[in-house]
C-alpha cells in the first residue's frame, strides 16, 4: 500500500524533472494563464466560503430547528457527490434552461462557461469542508463564555468577534486551507459547468487534462505544481492541528 501511494507521485515528479524541453514548458503562456486564473478564482472562492459559510456554521452549531439533521446531510453532500454530477446539478440550476436560468437571463447574466462559473463550482464542492470544520469548532466552545460576555454587557456581534472567533481561529484556518486546496484541485464540476477555455475558464487541473496530448511536459509541470501546493496545504493543516492540541491552547481556552 505504501508503494502504491508513494511510487506514482515520485514517478510523476521524476518524469517532470528529467523530461526534455521541460523548462520552456514551465514558462509557457497557457500554463501561466491557468496558474493565474486558478489563484484568482480560488482566492475569490475562499472569501465567499468564509463570508457565507461561517454564519451558516454558527447557526447550525448554536441553534436547533426542524430538519436540521437533513440539512446537515445536504450541506455535506458535495463531498461525496461525483464531480461530474455536481457540474450537471449546477448547470441545471444556473444554465440557460436551468431553474434560475430564466431569471438570470432576464437580468442579463450568463453564468455557464465563464470565470464566475469556475468560482461557483469551486465554492459548491469546497465549502462543506470549511462549514464542517467551523461547526465542530463553534460547538466545542462552552456556552458559559458567551453568557459571561453577555453579562458584562457585550452584544452578540461583540461576543462573536472578541470571544468566539479568537478561540476558534485555528480550527477555522484548518477548514479554510482544506477548502482552498480542494477548490484548487476541482476538475469535474468545473469542466462541465464552466468549460475548458484557455485564459477564461481553464484552471490548472483543466490545463493538465488538455495538455496531456499536445504538451506532456507542460502537463507534468502543472501536476508537480499542484502536488507542491497540496503538500504545503497538508503541512499547514498538520501544523495548525498540532497547535490546537498544545496544552497552552487548552489552558488559554479554559481561562
């Protein structure tokens, strides 16, 4: 099992480093466009995931309401949903003949096969990772801390910003890093909902798919870059996780 997990990654990296003409492929314009587009779209996706996912996670962590368990399952559905099915679902929602297609068309908005579609696809498949991590983190904070802040005259917003958010910051960062890495590697939903248009919707995974036949070296280097980003993301997650388990962290939370 160890060989099965390690050898393919090592073979890919070695093949990229030993390939002829690999340096020009690294600086090719299509690859540069894909890298830039991936960085821009994943950054926007991360902002949307935090802005929309954090309030949702807090509501699910602190309140009880009908159908809460069912909604929790639906929120986590994109994690196990086949990516192509996710793309088709987005197309049936925002496409020209989708549920919201007529409304969007009336407003002069066309989402499919655009950069906005890339962001929507990334948010759809990556947000459950952040929402789940944030929900677990919020649930772990004792309610007594909120009650104490309320007794001292703090409003709900002040309690969240100065008590809950600082105590859950590291856990939220873990979820955010995982979501960002998942958005960077998104392929199936993006190619079906946004297409594979160079310089417009072609992210790094889509570039690898398209370059397999015309420029293998470029595909290899793009893959190595994605592996490097994944390694860094995992390293950050492990570091944050260890920080969460430090005795100092538990002492400060208890105090």
